C-alpha cells in the first residue's frame, strides 16, 4: 500500500452516531440533537460539541441526558435530530417513528440499539469546542441484542459517521466479529 499526504481541515474516521436527549429545566421542552464526536472509558463518556451553538448553551454541568446509539434503520431519525429546526424537530421525529419514553425524568429513544443515561459533571472548552464529560449511571440495550446474558455483537449494526473536508457520510457497521486477540491467534495458526 502506498500512502499519500492528505490535508483536510476536518477528518472523522468513523465514530458512532447518537442522538442526545435532555429535558430543559426551564421549560420542560425535550432537546434532541445528533452527535458523533465521542469516546467512552469505563463509566465515563466524553462528547465534543461546537461551543457557539444553541445546544452548547443548554447543556451545562448537572444536566441529565440520554445518549441513544442508532442502527442503519434509524438513519432518518439521525438526520432529523441533526438538521431539522428546533421548533419542529420532536414532531418530525415522532411522525417518522421515533418512540420517546422517560426513565427518571430523562427522555430516551426506544428505537435505538443502546441508550445510556448520565449526568454532565464537567465541561472543558478548548479552541471553540466544548468537551462534555458525562458520568454514566445506567445502560439500556435492545433485548434483541442480548443472547445468553451476552451482547450479540454480530447484530449490533451501529451507524457510524465519516467525513473529510466537506464530505460527510453515514456508514452502517455490518461485519463478522472477531474477538480481541483473534487476528493474532489466526496468524499463528497459518504459520
């Protein structure tokens, strides 16, 4: 393989797409927005959002929210939550089949593969990006993805976000699964 230099002001190499839902404390209105910039370690999720948007001003320390991971079948919901005006977003989501429920006063999306409930306990702003540190308190997974008390990763077809420059795409992760260490084990068998 030959590599060439590729300059891009923005580059996303595949991050899970999710819809964050929270109930605004002042109005009780549900805020729904699509994100993909995140990582997770243990009981902590960190997500990045532009610091100058309306959503960034609404998500503050102490905010409880749900992070709802989507499958390819939920791609339309991702577009609506990310692109439709705030005034009509919730009605558009429900018209297109989104099922919203609540757990302990936190809205969740029943349609998704996985819903994580947490509370923002720290925010760092760096170069126009807010990094929201979310302490995970609960996880809910679609019962169709649990077999023998284990997650059926082969059917976990999460939607991922890729992009470079002005190009932005969704891609469904659909493939066979290989356990950690499986490639090394297979290479040793070939020798």
